């Protein structure tokens, strides 16, 4: 989805993602998406899921993209995770 130039289909997909975020993140093909798509998802403020689930998704996506270099893959996106919204127990 391109910001500002989203088609009607792209906008509807984003609405579905916002409404059923947890379900979408658990879909088997959800990690096989572009970095731009992940950025768009993580930058949404109205997702229907817990922040820890977004963090876990980002790690899974990074490992899918590059098993050995996953930390580099997530480095540019990690700032989109709102760590203050998480309970520290969730990170352990």
C-alpha cells in the first residue's frame, strides 16, 4: 500500500487488517511481505492487537527474510514498536 496513493482495494485491505489484526498476523503468508508493507502495518495507531504481538511478528518477519541477518532487517523498523505499551513480563 502506497501512502497517499492507495487504491480502493488497498484501503479496504488496510481496514481489514486494522479490524482483524491478530488474525492477519497469524496467517501463514503474512511474513512473506515487503518491508514497506511491514512499515505501514506497524505505523498504524489503531491496530486490534497487543504491542507484544506486533513485536513478535516483526521478529518472525525478520527471520523469514534473512535467517542470519534478521537483526539488520528489523533494525529500520524496530522504532515503530511501542515498547512503553508492553508489560516488561511479556518481554521475558
